[in-house]
C-alpha cells in the first residue's frame, strides 16, 4: 500500500462514516441532468506524504495516464501562467471556459501578475512563481516563501474560485518541503490528481534549486465525496492496494524551471489493481 492509498482510504472512510450531509443547504453544484450534487464532507483534513521516499500515487485505480494530464495542468498554471483552455492539452476546464476561451482571472492568470517584492537584495519586480524560485536559490532560510491564488479583489472575474489556492515552501537541512492549502476537494476525482501534480512541482522546484525532495503536507478545508460517487468510492475501498513504491523520474536535467515539458516525466515502480473498474466518473459542476 502506498502512502497515497493509506491516506485516501482513511479519509474516505471517515467521510462516509462521520461526514456532514449537504442536503437542504442549497448547494451550488449540479449534475449534468440539473439535479443538485449533494455530498458528505468532513472539515479540516491534513494528510502528509514523504515525497522524497515515495511519489504519491493511488494504486486502487489506474493512474498511468492520469499522471501526464495532471503534470500538464500544473505546467499550464505554474509555468505557462495561462488561463486559456486552448493552451491545455486535456479538456478538464472546458465546462468552465467563458466566451473568450479562458477561465477568467483564475489560477495561471494570478501567478503571472507581477508585484514589488522586498528581498535581501532590495525591491524586485517579479510574479509569484519567480519570487518562489528566487528565494529558494537566494534565501533558503526564509519562512515567507509562499503563493496565494485567492485574490479577493478579482474573485468576481474568475469562472471558478481556486480550489488549491496556496503554497508554502520550506527548506530544512537541504530538503524542500511543501505545504499545499486547498479550500475544497472532491476526493474521488481530485485527491490523487492534486497530489501527483503538486508532488511533481515539488520535484521540479527542488531540482532547479539544488535541493532534495522532502515532505508534502496537504491541508484541505472541506473534504467531500459527492452522493453519486459514494458507490464508486466504496468499490475502491474494497479493492486490494498494490505493494509498490512509485518513483518519479525527470529525464531533463535542466536547472531552468521554464524548460520542463510533460514528456520529461516518467514513473517507475508503479502498478495498480487491474481487477477494479469503476467506469466513467460523473463530474459535478
């Protein structure tokens, strides 16, 4: 069983057993047929992974292709700093696109905005990504290496407010640790996805900064399972996890974050339970 399996199983069991029901609260989310997408949720989840020891991948279902799309999205947000769905290879944002083909002033748009940052070398004008990369190279003892996508001034201009909205990067004894803050998470569709993509980002930042990979701490405000997902999650919970230790391999030795490409990444030592098939997962929007 991987660390990702262990935390997924523990969290899902807790939601199903003790979760709050959203029924009667006038939820925003809907299914394709227009019916309310209600859910069970728990509040204030924290899961921690030793990413340097094992790349966090769930083996209860097949993630061999998902990993590429997850990394593609994280590069779209953090490297391209884009909000245009035409610049993303998957179609996961299509339902939130506006008439201009963007998701508004969300995600990559926020990371591309430039600010005046106070540094040891004086005031420097950078965006949030370059600020993190600068501090990881020039001020590794800082406890202020952070990003925030939840810009209240421009929430009205976003097609969807950011779910994974904040990061903090900490360097301890030559290892890069990441804290990921997320306001809301759909366990079935997003938990494994967000883990893989932010762990991959952690690998990239560590490589370009000359650091080893440390832990990833994932804080989730509202952690939920949608009503139509519960039978699928229960099916996964009955499955046997695989005894493997996945490892992320980056074939590109670059020290420039902006040179990474999706094809630079491979996972070794991964396998999944091939007996479990949950079919198409309905998505609430």
